[in-house]
C-alpha cells in the first residue's frame, strides 16, 4: 500500500507545473526620453523568461483615468483596439515575435508632448508588472539616455544565467522523477515476489501431511 502511495505522489510531483504566478519579475528601463515627433520603444524583459504569446498583456497610463482606456491591449495572440485610447490608436505596434522569448517590445510612433507620463506594463496571468516614465521634449532638446538600473550587458547576462538555470532544472527534475518511479516499481516487485514465495511455502506445508498419510 505504501509503495502505491509513493508511486502516485511521484507522478503528481512530476506533473505539477514548474512556475506559478508571482514567481516572475518584469524589468523595464525606469525612464525614457525622446524628442517630439520621434518613435519611442518600450522594452521590458521577463525573468525567468516564458512564452507570452498566449497571455493577457496591458500597457496603461497611470496618470490618466481608467475610463480613458489603455495605451495598448493584447489578448490571446491578438492586439485589441476596443479598449485602446483614441490618442494611441494606429500609433502602437507590439512585437509578437519577442513575446515568445518573454520580452515585451512596444513602439509608440510620432510621440507628442502629451505622451509624457508614467506607463505601466502588466502581465495578468503572472501578476508581473513594471513602470517606465516617458519624457517627450520639444524640438531637438533631447538627452539620449535612459535609466534602467543595471547596464544592458549585465542585465542580459543575468537573464542568460536565469535561463540556463531554468533549463537545467527542466532536465534534472524529470530524471529524478523517473528514477524515483523506477525505484518504487522495483521495490514493489520485490515485495510482491516475497509475498508470493511466502504464500507458496505455506501451501506446501499444508499439503505435506496429506501426502505422508497416503
């Protein structure tokens, strides 16, 4: 009985999902500056990276009311314009290929001074979000720098390390589970053989007196 319980527990652990909501961190640059009329690209990375192509994703302005709508909406593989602000309609482009790699890349075309403000990128399923402040300056007064915490090289290296660790776990966990199941099955076979041998031995003991009487 204990062996059966162990087998079921091993199978359940192997089948359990490896990631849950709240375990992922979304990282965006803290600030982004652009000149009026330029295109602004919001780029955020998920750590550890997962495929977001089937996720629900929203980019919203925190300084504007919820009734105004979102900057960009993405639902199950498609961009949605029903809840999008009129001022951003036909001005936003989401890179769907980057979503497969756990990266959110949104381009806002021909920005104006009114596009300045805090933008929140939110992935509903993973409860992961980040805020980036966009500052649009008039004319050519532009400081071509953005603040994002660690340098891009360090951030890329960090994500690469996390991806490698995730890949290693994906390989190790199934191997351990299979080994546990095989060991449990072997133990069950040994126990069954011992019980069978004991039953056979008992049957022979009951049969010997009858044979001697004959």
